[in-house]
């Protein structure tokens, strides 16, 4: 029995897919395919999309490309509340500018990494989030201590919430114990699953959303898994989680973009290549992702 989808109360609730960006063979952005992808994700059970996140290769985009991706996502989604724009940049002023651009385009919220050009201290982190919050859109913090070298600990997140700078956190540390500490320190701060391979654990710990990677390739099955997990329906969730986990764990690997794009291609979607300096998967990696994707598709996951 499929668990019913819960009502979305806030724009950052539910399954928001961190969209991969389809590229042509010449590495140019295929905005038409991207628009089709956004519509397909929503039609397949996702609640919205996150353009210009890490999966969207935002670091490799020109300013014009980055702005056009946002406009395309908002138009294709048909409702700005379904779009959470990634606004990470090296400086707070630049991130605020991207947040203002997201607001002008009609997006409902933004996703913001901490300062990532250096190992920022707590004062700098608080100032960074306060500055971007001035753009007027709800800010979702993104905790990725592996790539940023800045850890948004539960105590710091509680302070950012008390400052009025954030409404939620995309938690990517993989440490599910933090969910319970965060609920004690800032019970009103919304927890969003940030890594696909801890979805079940964080859903059971009280997450109200999932900023997701693998629904780019298998949105319907991922939606079924998410709703079952949120409902505590372990009879449905556990076998689904076990079946999909060989793919979900790629979301936490360095080559997550390449893996997800390959799975998209195999599932009949356009993933396409990645922009440098990223390189294609090695032959061994390709074989592992290909086998796991083909197995999932053969089992009826889509």
C-alpha cells in the first residue's frame, strides 16, 4: 500500500530535487531539456526542484547561464514556491545578489552554503547568513562540512535560527544523531534530508523534506520511499530503501553528478556529460552504476 503524500505547509517541505543540468555533447546547456525535466519530475511525484545546486554544476556556469536556469525552472514548475534556488558563491555580497535574482524570478526560497572560500569562523558564518537573508526570501542552510570545511553544528544552526537568518537546514553530514540534538536546541527549525543514503534514518528522526539527488533518474520510486519513510511505514520503506540504496549511496560520493547523470541516461532522460574539471566515470565506476541502475529498472523502479 502506497503511503499518502503529506500536505506541504512551507515551500521548502517535501521532495525537492536538486536538479542535474542536461548538457549537450558540446557542453552547452540544453534549457529545453531542462524545462522538460523539471515538469517531468513534478508530474512524477516530486514537490519541486532546486536549480543551481551542486548537482546543477553551478560553479561551472556563466552568470547568464545561471540566471537563465533559474527563470527556466520557475517557468517550468508553474509555481515559484516549488523552486528553491541555490545561491552559493564565494562572497556574501554575491550570494545576496543571487538571492535577489531568485526573488525577482519568483522563486519561493533559496539554499545557501556557508562561506566556502576559507574556513570561516562562527562570526563570519552568522554575518554571511544574515546578509543573504536581507534579500527577503526564506533561507535554507546547507551543511556540507566535507566540501566547505565549515561545520554547521546543531548549536550554530540554532543560533542562525535565533538570528532570524534561516528557516531550515539541508543536513548532509551523515550524522543522524544531529537530528535529535537539533530538535532539542531549535525545535522550530525544519530539518531536511540532505544525503540520499540517510533518507530513512532522518525521515524517522523528524525530517520534513528531502533535497534529493536520485529522483533525477527514479522519481516515482523515490517518492514512494520518501512518503513511506515519513509515515513510519517500514513494511514499505525498508525493502524499497534496500533495493535503491546501491544507487542512493552514490549521492554521497565525489562522482555523484556523473553517477546520477548516467542513471538518468539509462532511465531514458537526458543527463549528458559533465563540465570540466569533472571527468567521466572510470570504467569500473561506470560498470557499478550501470549495473545498479539496470537492476533497479528491471525491478520496475522508475
